[in-house]
């Protein structure tokens, strides 16, 4: 099984508002940068999108070391919250749907394909790959703020 490292970050200008995400995939000496965004979204959706898009870009099952500054993403998986939400049919409490259930479902599908180990890193703390992902996420956010993004 190939060993891949994935760095991710999301950004939002206003919450909700225009948003972007960035991801860096690294396999040996090969590196690939990915980014995208939406005109109206939330920071949590962009954090999740970065992870989903990074994992979805892998063409075969891989062992992935995933680095994210999102406690929302890391804790939801590592503490098992997302699995409980799925068991409860994506409802937290009666009448209260789990936010971003559509993205969590996509992520769970990808987690069934790849062996992913999540690592939380402090954001905006000088970590080179996290800083680069943040730059890409902000750049994609700005495309939507400026109205120059093509949907």
C-alpha cells in the first residue's frame, strides 16, 4: 500500500460567505497541490472539502498521514462522533440534523477506501505545508469574493 501524506486547510471570508480550500498530496518526491472554493459556504465545509478532495484525488487505496488544523474534522473522526452520527441517521438530537451530513457521508466513503491517520496541527503557526494550504484556500476564497471564479 502506498504511503501518502496529505495536508489540508479551509478558509472562509465571513462565516458563512465565500470560501476556499487547499490540499497538498505528497508521495515520495512527488507533490500535487489542489484547491477550490464556493461562493457561499462555511469554514467547516471548506475544511471538510479539503480533506475529501485530497483523498478523492488518490487513484488507489493508500495509507494516508493526514494533517489538518481543523479540530472539527480531526476530533469528529478520531473521537468517533461521525460514526455515531451515521448510526443515528445523521440526527444529533430529535429535530436537529447533523451539520454538513452530505460531506461527512462522502468522507466516510473515502475512509473506507484509504487507511487514514489524522493529525491535528496548530494553524497559522509556521508549519510550511499548512501555511501553503492556507494561502491556496484564501486565494480560492478571493476568487469568489471578487466574482472572478467560474462555477
